[in-house]
């Protein structure tokens, strides 16, 4: 089993990567950091709450064990690993090569409803003067539409991204996020998408839908080089 996957299009400016289930965020984060060549005290993570708050870690936050309640991180600090955890939700990576600056957010359906990716772009623009049209974005492994059964109440929340099959409804989370990115000004050709479904490929990735909420969590990391 491959242990770590890297988006090659973002190198050498940034390292955008995610783990297989061989690294569980609650148990193996230090080893994961060792493997990607990041010092253990040079990462920052969050207490994820399925909201839309974007946090900007400052030098005084790093290495203190601080874990603010938020679901997105942005920085222009080189060598600092932004880290999130997922098990069906989408890790969304952002790179502005012009500034340079990066971002990483945790986007489930609640985050998508609260416009987490748009909020991340707003903070990148406010903090680092990033232009949406200059951003390159990657969507990491997540649950696909065929596996993501939801209730009919999702239809008005995400029009055009919920497919009705008889009495069942299936949500295209990735598609909804891609549309939001484009509406926020990101060029469609600047969006990369992982083909991995965490539920279809549960032997390789963690899936809360298939395995239950107590399963492990994948690690995603973004590092500005």
C-alpha cells in the first residue's frame, strides 16, 4: 500500500500531500511529519468543528500545542506544515505562487453549506493580497457521489448537486465545492481533483460513512517551500 500521496503539479513551490490509512492522525502524526521531512514542532493543526472559521497561525502559536476551533488554515510562512484530518470530507489545498501563500481546509457538507472555501479565499486575499484567479487548488480524497447517500433536505441546500434515484438521494460534494471555487474566481483549469473515493477504497483510506465515526482519520498536509 502506498503510504503518502503527493500532488506533483504544486511542486517545487509547495508540498501538498495526504496519507493512506497506514497513517492515522490520532496515532501517527509525528511519524507522518518525519516521513515528509517536517520537524515535529513545525506543524499546526485545528480542533475541527464543521464550521467556516479560517485561522492564521502566527509564530507565537506554532509549537505551543494550541488547537483553535476552526476548519481552515492559511499561511505565508515557509516550512510550516498546515495539517487537517478527514475520513470522507474533502481536504482542499490552495496555492498562490505570486505572493506566495498557501491554505488548507476541511470541507464536509456543513462546511460547503457555510462556504468554507470562499471564506478561505477571502482570508488569503485579506491577509496576503492573493487574487482568486492566481490560485491553484487541489481536492484530496473524499467520498464520491455514488457512495454519499443523503436525505431529501439536501436538494434545496445544494441545487444541481443532489441526484434522486427512486427514493434515495446522493450528494456530489466535490462538484459543489468545485462550483463554489469557480464562483469565487478560481479558474476551472487551475483545479486539480483526486480520483480516490474514501468509501469505495476503504481498504486504502478511512471512511466514517462505511466504517463508523470511530474509524481513523487521514492526514493532509500543506507546506510552503
